[in-house]
């Protein structure tokens, strides 16, 4: 077992603090309320999952209006990979094992297709790693060296290796697209969003800790260091950046789309990897976010160089930020 693997990474725990569950008017959730909403969530999941299987598999996603399938992020049955850990969390171990074996027997990532580096990491690499870590709970046959060995882990590593060529840039910030067989496509645009460049530490860090190969964690951290390096004099980052020059091409700064998961991964990566530098970077960002972006209970978009408001709007993807502060 690689020495860098930490024992607390071996399992995933979901903690629900019932005492703190309250309605907006202050009333507490009863146990009956919690069970009712749990079953509502379960029904919602299976409504989407069953219709995907019936109408869209083996395509990536279900189109809800035409009720057919479409390949969106790479033509590898993305919804199945994305659903594996949810099946285990919901206790449907029989379906988890069926789908895991189906994917292991039929998925092939040696294809001449262009894929999103960001989406492939969070949904495919992340989905496979989560499924791997939950496989013992779900009763999947394990390799003797689990959790440092296993077919789902091997598949996650295979996919991650295909993403590594995207990071071979002068800044260490990755391209947004990679070809699964040939690396970065010829003529690929050099502009990527901040979130797309800084959302790898959790998956790549986990992969390095499980396999013992430091290249993944090192690559993710180099990209984070690069973004930190290119922040403005007032301490803000922009929305899009040139991966070759480090020049910001979109200078609106916010906590929502294009920036959101960069902040999220500084916190999660810092906690999971035991890396205080990442947490320190997040706290520094939060200071200027509170200073320039916050207006009452809302976070606006501001100019990254001056901090002046450029878009006085609050968008759906901004809503995660208070939860990140609680962490």
C-alpha cells in the first residue's frame, strides 16, 4: 500500500445532523418529514435514471423533450458513470454491481473523440473513483489490494492519463479540450475558464494517494498555483484566461459560473490532501470577495482589477458559496 495514502480516505461518510434541520420559519423537521423527503429524492432519481436506461442508453444523456439519447461530453455512457455512486448511497447494490460490470466490460476510452477536460475529470474520473471507494459497501468483488487496487480505479487512472497532455502549457494551466487518442487537438483555442482550470485537486489528488503515482496531484496543484500567481493587484481572479500567456481574457470576477468550483476545490483539496496552502489561498480570496462582491445577502460580479461592480446580478451557480464558507 502506498505510504502516501491516508486511512481516513478509505471510506466515505454521510453525516446528517437531524437536530439542525429546520424549516425557513424555524420549525424543526420531524423524522417523518425527513423520511418523506428522502423518498421524494429517491423517486426523482429513479424517474431520471429509469428513463435514461429505457430511452437513452448507451448515449451520454437523455433529452427530456424528445425522450431519446445524445452524446454530449464524450460518448461513454456518461449518465451511468455519474449514477454509480448514487446507486450505492441509495442502497441499490444489485444495480450498482450490474452497472459496474457493464461499464468495465464495454467502456473503451481509446477513441478518436474530443472531450471536455473539466467535465471528463469531475464526472468520469470522479465518478469512477467514487464508485471504486464505495465498491466494498456495495458488495462488488474486490482485488486483494483494495482500495489501492481495483478495475474501477484502473479505469479512472486510464482516463486521467488521457487528460494530462492538456496541462502541457507554458503556464501549467490546462487546455479546455483534449482528444482521447491524440492529445490536444490541432488549433485548439487557448482560452479556458478559471473553474475549468482549477477543478482537479480532489480527483487527481485522490488518484495519486490511491495509486502512489504523484503526477496527478502534482499536476492539479501546479494549475492552482498558476491561477494564484495571475490574480490581480487587489487579489481577485478573472473568468477566462489564456493558457499560454496567463493573460486574463474575461476580467469579470465572481463566485458563480466560470469561477465557482475553483474556490470549492481550494477548500476541498486543502482539507482532503492536508494542504494548508490551499486553504490559506481560499481565505485570502474570501476576504476580497466579502470586500468587493458582497451586497447585503448577495454576491455581485466585479472588475477583477478595480473591484467595481460590473454585473449587479446573482445567478443560480452562485448559491453554493454560503455552504463553502460553513466548511
